[in-house]
C-alpha cells in the first residue's frame, strides 16, 4: 500500500477534482465544437447545395447537361464536397461529380425528398435538395460532404484542450500544493499545539493528583493527630474527673476536720473555763493558806503547826496553779495548733474548691475540645472526600488529556507520515493514574 | 478619803523597822510589785486577799487607787508601784497570779497594798541585810534590803509606808 502524505492526498484530491472538471469541460467543449462544426458543415452544405440547386435547376429545365456540369464544376474543388449528383425525377443520374477517394456505395441516389433533407450516413453529410421550379420538380440534387473538417476541428480542439487541460492541471496542482500547504501547516501546527497542550494538561493533572495525594496524606495525618489529641483529651477528662472527685472528697474531709476541730475548740473553751474555776479555787486556797500562815506566825510558837499546815496548803495550791498554768499553756498550744489546723484546713478547703473549679473547668474545656476535635475530624472527612473527588476529576482530566494527546499525535502522524488507514493509537495513561486508580479502588 | 489616811499627816508614825533582837525572829512576808521584791513585817499584815473591784475616789492622790470592800468594811487601796516609782517590768519566769491586796495595819489605820505576787513568809530577816543609803530617791519607808535567792528584797516599814501614803502631795 503506497504511502501518501496528507498533503499529497490533498493535492491529489484537488488535482482529481480539477482533472474531472477539466475533462468534463473538455468533453463538453468537444461535443459543442463537434456540434458547431457539424452545424457549420450543414450550413455550408445547405448553402452550397442551395446555390448548386439554383445553378442547376435552370439547366435542368432546358436539359443543359453541360450547364449542369459546369455548375457542378464550380464547386468541384470544395474541400468538403465529396460528390454531387444531379438526378432526374425519374431517378436517372443526370450528372455527377465525385472525389477520387470516394468509396463505392457512399453516394446516395435518392430523389424522393420533396424538400431539402440533410442526412448523415456513412461518415458523409448528404444533402438532398429537390430541383423544382415553376411548380415542377425536375430532379434532386444530392451532395455529399465530408465530415473531415469536423474531425479536423475536433482534432485540433482536442490538442488545444489537452494542452489547456494539462496546463490547467499543472496550475491546479500548484494551487493544490499551495492550498494543501495552507491546510496541512495549520493542521500540523494545531496538532503540535494540541500535543503540547495535552501533555501540559497531563503533567498538570499529574501534579494536581500528586498534590491531591499529598493533601490526602496530610489530611490523614491531621486526622490521626486529632485522634491522638482526642484520646489525650479523654485521658485528661478522666484524670480531671478523678482529680475532681479527690478534690471534692478532700473538701468534705477538710470540712469534717474543721468541724471536729471546732468541736475540740469548744471543748477546750469549756476546759479553759473549768481551769479558770480551778485556778480561782487554787488562788483562793493560796490566799487562805497565806492568811493561815499569817495567823500562825502571829500566834508564835503555838501556831507553828498551823503555819506548817498552811505552808503545805500553799504548796498544794501553788502546785495546782502550776499544773493549771501548764494545762493552760498546753491548751493554748492546742488551741494555736487547732487554729493553725483550722486555717490550714480552710486553706485546704479553698485550695480543694479551687481545684474542684479548675477540674470542672478542665472537664468543660476537655468536653469543648472533644467536640471541636470531632468537628475537626468531620471537617477532615469532608476535606478527604473533597480531595478524593478532586483526584477522581483530575484523573478523568488526565485521561481526557491523554486521549487528547493521542488524538493530537494521531493527527500529527496523519499530517507528517500518516497512513491511508491510520492504525489506532493506544491511549497511554500516566503511571500515577494507574496507581492512583488502584489505590483509590483499594481504599474503597 | 479614808479617815485613817486623813488623820496621819501631822503625826507621822514612828518607824517600825523589824528589830532583830536577840532570840526574836521577825517573820517577813515577801511580795513582788512589778520586777521588784519587798518584805513586810508579817505581824503588820492583817490579811491577804484577791484584788477585787476598786472604786475610784475623786480628788484622791495618784497612788490611791480607790476603795474596796473587804470583810464588811471599806479599805483604801494604795498602789505601791506609784509610791515607790519605777519597779521595772515583770521578769519572765516569775509565777503570775491574780493581783493581791495586802492589808497592813499601822496603829488604827489599815490600808490595802496592791502587789503582783505574794511569795510567802520567811521566818526571819537574813543576816546580810543592809541599810539602803539615804538619798533623794529613797523612800522613807524603804530602810533595808537583803538578798534572797538571788533577788534583792527591800524591807518596807509599814508605819512609814502608811504615813507616806497619807503625806504624798495630792492627798485630801
């Protein structure tokens, strides 16, 4: 199978069209020329035969054979005239002249026509002209004209037409060459541009797909991080709940301790009141002993025993007062310690309440964080779906671009070195598209 | 004003310093006022009592705190601290008791002295008692002093003390 360039095909097509038109036009011209030549021949023939008939008719009237012959001789050298026959009405050949090359049987002897008749028979144009005058038909003039002029005219036209057709074909081929160039060049340019654009589109789609995969990976990583944050938030919530429980128990314990200390304080105050009473008794006893000692001293020797008893009583009283003072100091220490404990307990209660509030705030914030994390996760899912959709569209775009590239290559092939029946060009998908499609399928 | 204190200005009593006569012991009552210790003749002390409510007497001297009821009668309450002057702050470690009243008698006159503590009665004036040098700052009722258990104890003459309580400017 011959290989033809698109341009050659276009040239051939244009040339064929021109050739067909030219041939048709030439044929038409030939036909027209033949007709015209034939009509001219007929016109000449009828004219000549008319003239001859007018010349011969008078001679026939007078039966002037010589006159007829002379009349016939006048046209003897006509190029187209092959024979002239004058026939009487009886059918007798009165006079005839014919060309040397006339073949037997080419002459027609027919005196039947009553009017001029033109016939084409045997390659000759036969004209039958009745010789009539004064209402009498003396005979018929039959002339045979050669169609050689027509053939010559046709032949000369054929040569001219052939030359013209060839010239037209050449011009047409040149115009076709130019036009095919004007057609093929833009097509080639468009094909190259299409190829370049489709390749750029494929590259862009590939880069978009790569970016989409990176984005999907980032989204997945972000989702994983958010899940970790959520897990941490849940742990924090659990720990804060535990802290809250401990804080609340601590608050209750501290309040209980404060209550107990308050009870102790109340008992201590009662004990202090009792001590005051004991102190007063001891003090009174001391005074009583002093007074007794005074009286004993004033009594002199007789009051010595009394003085001794008084002294013992004083020592006893002093001992009681010292014990009371010690107990009072101890109770003051206890009261101080209990006040410190109460203050510490109140501080602990305040701290525990603060801790409780903080734990509640942490729980609230953790809950809010969990909700926000869930919302972020949902947004990540939406984004992932959007990215997946975008990647699918990108793959579709890349496939379309690849198909476009293949079509452009095919077009270019047709333009440069195409085949009459171009082979189908396989659409080659980028490797990423194939892997992306596989990954997308596996993910689903 | 107590008639006892009013009757004394013109006839100050004779000093009644405890006499360490041979064989005769002079029991002394040791009392503390602020940071100073004093001794009074026990026989001059009528009784000791708790310092109760003291009713202020208008126009009384500064050292006369007022009067108080004791054993059915009214007694003038005299601040020994005001009479003596600076007695210093109470030394830490001393036994703190309720303020006492030491009722002393000089003749027919009884006054109640406010003291911070009554330590007790000693049998006799220690041998090392010395006379307090006379001077502008020495009260007349403070004639001797001795050392007892590491403390300087001033011996008060009760009669002079009572007279001094009545003679202080500002008394009625």
